[in-house]
C-alpha cells in the first residue's frame, strides 16, 4: 500500500499535464487547451484548468463525464488510460515512493460521527403529520398532477416514499414534538419525509414559491408570517439521514443523487438496475453511519447537479474515491436528472450505461476474480447491453 498523500505532494500535476501536452501561458493562472487523448471537442479552446493550489484539474469542454476532473491520480488514469491501481503504482515509481507496510489511518476529523435519531415523541408526532399529509395528497388533484407531470412520479412511487400534501401554513405546539421555544412551522406544500429503520427521521416540505411551477398546481403562494421565501421548510428537531427505501435485498450498485426528487425519479424508471438514495444536498458529506451502509455495495455512484455547488460535491467525491475506491462521481446528462427527463432524455438507457461503467471500473481496480465477482461482471454486461 502506498501513501497517496505523499505521492500527491511529490508529483506536480501541472508538470504532468505539460508532459501530456498542456501549455500554460501564465504560471499563476493554469489554463490550457486540454491535452487528454479522449477529448473529442475543439482542441484550440482553453478548456483545461488546474486549481486548488495545483492539486485539482478539470476539463470544461469535451472530455468524458467520468474522466474530466479530479486529482493527479485521475489525470494520470485519463492520460494513460490505466486503472487506479496502475496509476498509483506508476506515479509512486516516478515519485520514488515505496509501498508502506502499515495502513495510515485517516484523521478522525475527516469523518463525521453517526447522528443520533430524533426523540420518540418527535417521531410519533412526525408520523401523525406524515399520515395526515398522505391523506391530503390522495384528495388533491393539483398536487398529484404536479408529481406526475413535473416530477415524473407515479402514484406507486409517491406511496412508496410516503409523499404528502399540507394545504396550509401551520404553527404547531412545540411540546407535541418534544421541543420547547417557538412554534413548529409546517408550511403549505409537498411533504417529503425521510426515514431511518422505518421511523421518521426528518421532514422536508417543498413550498409553492411565486412564479414557480408548483404554485400553478397548488394555487397562489401564501407567505408565512415573518419568514423568508425559502424553497423548503419543515419541522425542526429532525435528523438528516440517507434518503432511500429500506429494503431487505439490494443491488450491487447504489446511485446517490443530490436531492430527493432525482432519487425518486430514478426509482420510478430504474428500480431493477440499482438502488437509489440521496445525500440531501451538494455540500452534504457522508457520516460514519452512511459509510457503514455503503459497505454492502460493490460500487456507489454519486450524481451532483451540473452547477457550481455540484462541482464542489464532485470534488468531495473525488477525494473520497482515493480512500474508498467503490465511490465514484458522475456528471449528469443535463442540469439534473429531472431536467434530463423533462426534455425527453432516455433516463433508463443513460443510467444503464453508468451502472455498467462503474461496475467495470471498480471490479477492474479491485482485480478480484471469483464466482461472486464473475456474477457482478455478468450484471455489468447486461446493463451495458441495455444501454445500447
């Protein structure tokens, strides 16, 4: 095993890029045409950048989504067309770094502790509210139309995830939630609950803000007293958790999206290709409990939105990948997966290709050949066939 941080600090990413063919006119602003062989677009444009004090790179133009950003290891993999294991070995040789006989632990501060569950009284009140909201959704055609037409979700999916509708701004007694202080704000909107071990852990409520599509389906926006026009509201006291359906069985690949809407959309169209969940936001990081849940999967694919916040999320996943090879990032085919679906994109075919790619990548890195992994190779082949 090699100390990856020593290799990163020894090998100059800029020098490596120049060796590949990059040309930086300004040493203080590392921008160049893309030198990578899989770049299929205009090579005259300066689409390649190195940032983060020379530790990160990105091609902003025509490199494949799975090989267009990262650190010195991902650059070497994209340049030489080799797997991670080979990249580490060859860069270690360049840096004159010998394998270590000891596993170097990660700093404890890098790993968030596992969260505590909400108090029983909070969970009981949340269950009451969720059940009440489910009944409201079943009786409100506008909310149902929004979920089907704007979010691509069938009644089976919204029942599986226990979506609901709150028809008015409510201010509940905090004692009913096991809390003190100001009243509990439950705004009007679509109710999205998150569960851990079949118990409510948090509740998000998507509000119909002025001029947005949801306002058209639910009626005019009604302001909450003294509260800002935020997109999401919900009761305080909940605990964030990995949003997913808790099922006994699982597929070899877990796909994590940036938000709940995209996760539910994938479950709608691709329930037999992978398990799905969400991190709950572009800047959310995995905690100890999340990572323990991910160990059951052969590969984990993380899809952040195509924006600045999503790029920060992809950088986090790239760093995570150096320690947990099974976790990889992917660029969405549009701003997000819901936008891709709304513009007529074939979500199922696109995801089948991503599942096949990440399975082949992880299995190649692990270099394990056994009856079990041969079965996973077969799954990857089937997913690849469907993607074509």
